[in-house]
C-alpha cells in the first residue's frame, strides 16, 4: 500500500472522509476505488458508493480474493444502511468465509456483525441470538464493536431484558468513546436515551399512566393479565395469545380489559369492533359470534361473561386485567416505529421487516403521507420513505418480533 492510500485508509478509520478523498479522489486503481466508495458512503452518497465498490471488486480480479471480499462486505453494509434488506446474503457469507480463510479476522467479524444486524432489523431474533452465541467480537475495532454492542442492546430491548440492554449500551458508549467518532457517539447516546423515555401506557381501572421500559418488563413479569396493544396479544406469565391477525377479537379484548372489572355495553363493543354507528340485527349477531370466538381464544386464562347490558372479562384466578398501549394510539404505528430510526426505507424493506405484503405497506404509507406523518424521497425504485419529526412517538415495543414469551 502506497503512502497516499494508507493515509486515506487511516482517515476513513477515523471517520474523516473528506481528508481521505483529498488523497485519492483522482485515482482509479482498485484500492483507491474501494476507499473512494467507503468515503462516499460516509458522506451519505450511498448510490455512488455502491457503484465505486462494485468497480473496485471487478478491478481487483479473482486473484485478489481478500480485497474482493472486503468490497462485498462494504457493499453489504451500505445495503443495510440504505435499508435494502432484500440484498442477497449469500455473497456476504462467501465473503466472510474468504476473509476467515485469508486470515483477515477483523473484516470477517465485521461481516458476521452485519448478518446479525440484518436479522435484528427484520425481527428474526431467534436466528440473531443463535449467531450471537457463536460470535467472537474480539477482532472488532472500537467503532465496529460499538455498533455490534448496539445490536446486542437492540436484541435485549426487544426481548425485554432491560438490564442486559443497559450493560450492552454502557459498553457501546465506552467503545464509541475510544473510537472518537462523533456521529457514532451520538448514535449510541440516542439509543441509550430510548431507555429513559416512556415506552408505553398502562390503562387500568379507567386510569392511565406512562411506563418506562423497565416498568413494562416488570408488568409482563407480574401476575396481571395483560392485553398488549403494542403487539396485539393477550399475555400472562410469559405466555401469549397472538391476535394480530384477528383485529376484531383484539378490539373486543382491549375494550373489555379497559373497562375491567366493569362490563361494556353492546353498543360500545359494536363501535369498537366494527365501527358501526348504527347497529342492526346483523351487527348484533356478528358480535355474539365474535364474543364466542374471543371466549374460546382466552378460555385458559379468563371467561367472557354476558351481563344485562353487555359483556365483561373475568380472570379465572382473580388477577388484575390491564392494557399495555403505545404512548399514542396511532394508526400504522409499526411502520412509524421502523421509520423512526431516521433512515430511508423502501416499501420492499418495510414489507420484509413487518412480514406483510408490499401492497399493505404501500397503503399504510399512503395513509400516513396524507396525514403528514411520512414523506417519500426519490422516485421509482430509488424511492425511500422517511418519518417527519414526531415528539414522544413511536415506541420500540412496536418494532418487529414479539416480546419474550410471544
């Protein structure tokens, strides 16, 4: 490596892309193309960065397997940052194997971290945790280690292991300090700040109050029967009845839980479940059918009793019934939760992360756009969606993958 290339590499490692470009901006040899691609990625021009990295990989040729693998890892990271979650993972796996075989443990470990981070983004926590168990973070430099520890914290938060999350983020803060990259330090601080903000609301006995994430963890570990409006489930003792695909049943369960221990009038249930302003006999018949389905769904934990005016929920063992709700009841909150990371997401990436169809995501984005919540950037296949600033919303509990016991 010549002096100018080495200087550019050190500048990029320190998070100074402009100084790196001053050294290699006019060069088109393979190492310079790779470094230019990384510099453009740090400056935010991700499309140009991917083009340069592909040119670099082609210029290195088949004899430079290690250099080509490093380019593939860099392109995979750019795909992750640009939320191109459909980017094929096989090239990254092959690149990691080539780096391990060539003795480049640092970049091989970085490739492994990228795989874990992608799984976290799309909510596949079980697979992410399996990789974490076998992952050796020792070769990672300070900057990559901080990012890896943030991923560990993200997994712990979604699993409701808040003590572990705090430990991971504390270590990430120290690693970011050692890396001395201001943008990385700000990212770690922002993630740590999530733990100090209200994550949900507790609705019980006609009253409500905000909950921090530790309080959510304690609630889910308590004896209460929890109707979880963040994950659309009914929870107790670490187990869950998932009702995400049955919105009418969940609406009925939430209405009954909010009124506990009192009953809910049939007219109110019709409005909550069917948005029926004027109910006729067909609506009342359907309500009886749906109440029967809900009774069957939750029969292991509670009964749904008919009263003179409506219905009420009665737990089998005299437990409290509470509702865990988002800080603000917002339509399409799961989409907003993903967009809250500040990155631009494509509809295909959102569909992959939420495990729904791309058309479902597009309808949600159109609705949010009409209400001034999100905005598109770019056109056609390059279009990305971003959330406009919204204080105190959304919550990490709306992100993909169920809480522990889900």
